[in-house]
């Protein structure tokens, strides 16, 4: 028994924390769940169908997503990529994105994927308290070189156990948690007048190029573009409201 994209679309409409989509090989949406419709600030599914990410998202982000899709239509699989999604009508949110080639009759016909919001940590997990101490250490020292082996020793676990428990409790690997902490810090600092070079060092990246690559892969735009966009948003937020 096969399930059609239409049936999947209807199923994912019921999940407000998951974005579901199907695109053709040219990057045009053929299916999208209502979560994506709402997050784009649109009214109905037909406002998305037939359009590309470059038409629906800000230029820098749309270009990054389009490049990602082009890799997938060549056969690449993207599995649980940590990303920040920025929409005009809601606060930035962390998610894990999965994309796969959509294959029919032996040929790649497009891209199918989901982006799932990160949930709250599982505080009832048996080793949560130990992992919480490790997380606190990472929060205090993300600017330093942190080895997974050292984190495992802090928790009294093997590296394999630490990785498994982190995924269960935080839905992320230790390295993804570290990346998240560093990018969050960078997003805050990019709202100040610090240089991009100094921010990259303050956030634990080996150099500015490594920082720029990781930031763009995670946020969907280069640091300088994010600084311009976030600065504009801050100015708009500071304007007095009508009435």
C-alpha cells in the first residue's frame, strides 16, 4: 500500500509543530501543510503552491534553502539539520530539518521533507540531572574548545551513551547543542556594534570564515545580512504604535 503526497499533506495539517512540504525538481511547491501556510503569514495553501522559496522567503534565506534543495535533487539526503527559521509573523525558532529526494519509477521527481520544532527537554529521563550539569558547563564555556570526551567524563558516561541520552533528552547531539549555544550568542552579539571577527572569536569559532559558514548553514543568511535584518526589525519594534 502506498500513501500519496495528498494524504501526507492532510495528515501533517494536524501537526502545528511540523512543517511539511513537497517540491518539484525546479524547487516549486507542489504540497505544503497548513503550518507552513500560517508561518508565512498567508491565508490558504494555494498561496504557496507553484511558488519557490525565493518567492516566499527573504532573499538571503530563500537562496540558501534553494541551494539546499538543489543538492537534494542530485540525490543527497539531509538528516536532522539544525536550523533557525525566521518568519515575519513569529519569533525565530529552532528546528530540525530532514529532506529526501522524491523518487518515482526510478527517477528523482522532487524533494520531500519536514522541519520539526525543537521541543522542551525530557526532564523525567533517568540521567536528566547529569545531562543538565553538562549543559550548564556548555552554556558557561561555549566560547572555549569543548571536547565530547570531556563532556562524557563529566556525566560519567561513555561517548556513545552521552550521544544517545542527549538525543533522547534534548533531541540534539552534544555537538548540535554546542552549535545552538554559539549561534544564539552570535545572534545576540550581531545586534551590537561588535565586529563580525570579534563575534566569531567570542562565540568559539576558529576563525571568521568558519563562523560565517556555520551561521549561514544554520540561520539561512550570512552574519552581515542577519545584522542588517535584525537591526531593521529592532528599529521597527521601537516605533510607537498607532492609537
